[in-house]
C-alpha cells in the first residue's frame, strides 16, 4: 500500500504554517526537505507510523494531527476536484471522486452510505495496527470536509462525526476543529451530513468536461496500476537475491499473470522485463559495493550473473567504472564527508 505525495505536501505545508520545527523532524527522519519532491513521491503506507511517531517526539504533542488541521491547505487542483465540479450534482461528483480515491492512497477507501439512519461518508482506513496513524485518520476526515465545502461553495456542513480512533483531547477541542459533535471508537470513520446536499447542483456542470476528466482519472489510475506491477516484479527479485529462475515466465507465474499480458503491460508502461531486471541488478550491485564489504565474487552471484567477466562488463556499461573503482570512489566520498563533519564539530 502506498500514499500519494499529495498527502505529504498537505501535511508539510500544514506543519510549516503551524510553526513546527520541520527541519528537526526531517533530520530525524533522514530526509532532505529541500530536495524532497513531495508531490512526485508515492511512499509505503507503513512509513506513516514512523513519520507520526517522529512528529510526536519532536513536538511532544500526542494530538498533533488534530492541532495541524486548521493549518492545512484545502486539497485543490487535481482530477478529483475536476470530477466534482463538472458533475451535475454533489452526490454524483462524490461517487465519481471516491471511485478514484486510490490516486491519493491505496490504504484508504471511502463509500457513501444512504439508509434510513441518514447519509454519511464512511472512511475505511489502513489495516496497519499503529496508534500513530490516528493522525492520518483525523487529517483525512478534516480534509474531506474542507474539500466538500470548497466544491459546494461552503454549502456543505457535517452534522456529526464518528472517528475510529480514541479520544485524547476535550470534546470542545474536537468540536471546534470539525464544527460538529465528534464521537469515537467506531469500526470506521463516518462523516454525517444532510441528505439534501446530494442534490446540490454544481454551477460548473459540463458533460463534455466531465467526460474529459473521467478519461484523465482513468488514465492516471491505469498508470498507477502499471507502476504497481513494476514494484511487484521488483519485489519478486528482492525475494530472490541470487535471481535464479527469474525469467519473465517464472515471474509471471508467481504474479499469476499470463506472460504475454505481462509483456504487454510493461510495454505500455514504457519499459520491459529485461530493463527492470537490469535496473534491479545495477541498483543491488551499487548498494552491496557501497555499503558492505561483501567480496565481489559473492556480489556476482547475488546479482544473478553466472560469470565475473559478464558482471564486470555490465557494471562498467552501467556506471562507467569497474566494480573496484566504484567501491573505492564511494569509500573515498564517505571518508571525505566524515573528515568534513569532524572538522566542523571541532
């Protein structure tokens, strides 16, 4: 499961606006914030637990997610918003947008529930059992409310909210942030609202634009699925460091995909099985050479080459250096950085 960098961008901007020590947070996380292209990332969802644990540790705030809410920018300018605006009604737009929520996160699903009890959006969060993910739950619910307000020209207003997480602040503090009563301990989070809002007519309704936006959303979703396929293939490689029997047919069997279909999907992604395998081997070889003292003869085996000479030629083609030259250059860089750090400390 992965989360879009759009979520990280919202949280980053909220932390900056709230005056948190963002530099200290990223330093502990091992990130260079200035070089981090947040919107382009798609990070493993389980990393959020570590992220929020670090934020809690730096801020000493066990309810930092709630306190960040008022500082978050509204999610704007993406295909989900376009679908909302160009749909005939809020209800129709909401159904279309929730269909493509995976563009934001694989770990979150949402649905509209309309029964005799009333209307609500049910937010089904991650299955990862980590108390720190309460912050993600709270922020997602808050952002969904603000998004709905923005696309209905502030006509949308929640009636009540049920959160899956436990309560850590006062009732008044939650109600001040969300603008309605909040209860806790649900099987899933729920945002209740007036049924009449489903019929709110969008002043921007345009059937032609709606078709364009649906096509765009479908195109992005298919691109995401193909990228996930590449990650799954790399996962198979990672489980077999020696890469024996890692030809396309073997990997296709493990992924339960027909070999012809696998070739077709990779071609549509702009790559090939052989290219993914070569990239994986190169990345693994660089990591082993730079970070370990593993004998090069063993690295030849671990990266799936049958002969040292074949490995040497391939690595020279990839990097412009022999494996020995690459290892020596990385050691020299580490030594220089260590000396510079020691000099600065003195």
